[in-house]
């Protein structure tokens, strides 16, 4: 029942996103008809004909009603730049963005949790200083700067990384699509050469995004663990002679997980926006670069579709975080519904 109420609460949120994205995209400076006339000297009649073809001659309220009618039928419109339905373009590119974001997120979690726990267990130690340094660097450096720096070091200087030209090198054939994740599909196809190619292309962009996510995750893990380790119940557990391993992982870490899980959800949502710049730097064929190209071309449909998909993922992530609260601590979340 609680999950159903949360799902129903998603509807007005997505409706607000639809209205906001529609209005904002139509407030962008410039005229798409002039852009697609493909000539700065196009006459007024040509531009007007393009506006009529694109439906831009209609009042804004009528354009919105037409858009909503199409949206209710699952039609996100048609991209003028690619000539394909926006839904098809997004479905083709979403697995690339998902593979990059999930790999980076898992990498960040795998490093941030042990780093934050170790820093909390040994304050002012070498691992604590390393945690502070990584957190500061991750917050200070924008993702595109980190990406360009990694390309310069590992591709240009060291030559150990492949050319950043997408998901595969030019000599590797894409695997048959099963999941859309090249690492999984190449293994399912029994193609180790393509798997290694996909993995080598994925390393630098995923590390770039992982460094962006690592800073808040490590900092919050350290802070939450320090708070939990200083609690009365931890001192009581130590006084009762419980093993330190059990105290740290069964009591302190579990009580520290609520703020950590909240940070997980926030960071993953931020990564959905950060992948736009990372995809551009590494020529990654995901939805971020697709939306950016459409924005430059004043192609409304892909931009609106991208923002709607990202908002839906953002709401879904928040729902998963709320469910995780009830799993971690039965006193919250599901049991309070």
C-alpha cells in the first residue's frame, strides 16, 4: 500500500516536469525554423513554411496540448536532426549511458565505503588524510576537467588507454543486442576480444564519473561512521566485550547506513546530469550527448524526451532509497505507512 501511494505521487511530479521542460525549451533563444533552413539568407517564405511544417506557427498553448496528446499515447515526438522518433533514439542510446553511469557508481561505492570506514576507524591517520584529499579533489575538479586530464595522462602521454572515440574501437564489431550493455552482451556472444575492447573504452569515462561521485560518498561514510562509533550503544557493546568486528559492521555501520543510502541516491541522481559532459569529452554515444546535440540544434523533442526520462529515473531512484530505508531500519519507511 505504501509503495502504491508513492507510485501515485510520481504522477504530479512527472506532470510538473513535462510542463517545465515544455515551457523552458520554447523559451530558448533562437528560431528552430531558421536553423533548419540551413541558410542564413533564407527568405521569409521559406522560414514560414518550415515553421508550419514543424507546428511552430501554432499558439504555445495549442502546441502544448498537441504535445500532451502525443505523450499520452507514448509518442515523444520526432527528432528533426536524426529524422527518427525520439523514443527510438533514446532507447538506442540509453543502455550506453546506463552502462557508463552504473559502472562508475559501483566503482565509486566500492572505493568510498572502505575508504570512509577506514578513515572513521583511524582518525588523523594516513587513510584519513587520503580520504580528505580525495574528497577535496573530487569536489574541486569538474568532470570535464578530470576527463581531459585522464585522457592527457593515459592516452596522450602514457599510451596505455585507447583513443576516446566511443564504446568500441573501430576494428571491433558491436555484439548482438541482448541487454544493450556491451560488457554483458560481448560475454553472452562469447567474444572476448570485443569484451576487452569495450572494457578498455569504458575505463577512463567511468573513472572520471567515479571520482566525481567518490568525494561525497567517502565524506558522508566517514562522517556517519564517526557519529555512530561515538554513540552510547557502541560504548555499551564494547563494555560488554563484543568483538570489534561485530561492533563495527553489525552495529555501527548499520546505524550509519541511513544517511549513507540517502547520499547514494543523491549522488546517483547527480551523475545522471554529469554524464552529459563526460559523454561529450569521450565521444560516448549516450543520451547525454544526444540531448546536447539536440539543444544546440534547437531540436525541442529530444531535449524534452531526455529531461522526462531523467526525471523518471530520478523519481525511481528516490523510491528505491525510501524502500531501502524500510529494509535497513524497520522503524522507518514501510512500517510507518
